């Protein structure tokens, strides 16, 4: 039997192609027609694997969730260290695919990898002694913080044109034109500063929880 000229169509291949398209051009670029063209197949053939474009985007979102490391919740790290290391991995996955964050922000829905992520975080906090309601709040809090940090660059939002920062109007922004070229360092430092502050606050709450047990 002759070998097929093109790779067989599969859910994994569709998701990989859609993810690359989202990364390059954003959510609006994804359509079944465009995906079919990228894959070299007819449009209806996609419906053998996904019923709608939204299902494809959900699968793309879950493929990004699957990139987040969860091992820190299983290898004996204390709750604070585990949360820190997970947040770093979570942010790295989202920063690599920022255009899919709006889909992820809807919540886990029925996505398996996203549900495993939620289960791991909640389970680790509950096992560490956090009451159920607070364990839930911690998962939500960390999700808000990490997703917000992945949506865009703070430093990259400042233009490099010095004339945009007239000292008569903005007396404290004399160096703002330099921020964009240093955005990776600035954004990373801001993330770590915020994460440390969150964890410090949670550690203080944890001490209060421990005293009431």
C-alpha cells in the first residue's frame, strides 16, 4: 500500500496547528476554513474530530495548561515553595502563548488538564492544612495574579520616544523611554516582587489558621 502523501489528520495535529496560528495571529485568525487550508485538508474533515471552532480553541487552551509543571505538589515541597514554583511554571506557559489567555480565563470548564491543575493546587493546600474555603480562594488568587501578569508587558507599554514624556506634564517619567528595552528584566522583577508579597501575606494567614487548629 502506498504511503499517504500527507500526515493523517488527528486531534493532536489540529490542535498543534491551531495553537501555532493563535500564537502568530491571535484568536480572530482561527476559523475552520483557515485551519483546513493550513493542514491541507477539506474543511468538513475537521468536524470528524471537533464539532465547532470553540471546541478547537478549548483544546488549544488545554494543551497550554498541560505544559504547566505540577510535580511540586507531589514531591514533598512545602505549600509555599510549591505555590511559588507552580506560579513560575504557570506564568512561563502562558507567556509562551499569551493570545490563548482569554480562553483560559473563562475557567477550566471540562478541560482535563485545567481540571488536573485545579485539583492539584486545591489538594495541596487542603493537605497542608488550609480550610477548604481558603484553599479555594488561594487557587483563585494565584490564577488571577498569574494570568494578569501574562496578558502583557508593563514595561513594554511605554514608548521609546522621549518627547512623549514632557517633564511639565509628567515630572516623574524622565526615564520612562528606557523601560521598553528592559522589559524582560523589569517584568520578571515585578512578577517576583508581587509573588513574594502574595506568599508573605498567605504565610501570615497560615500562622493564624495554625493557631486556631
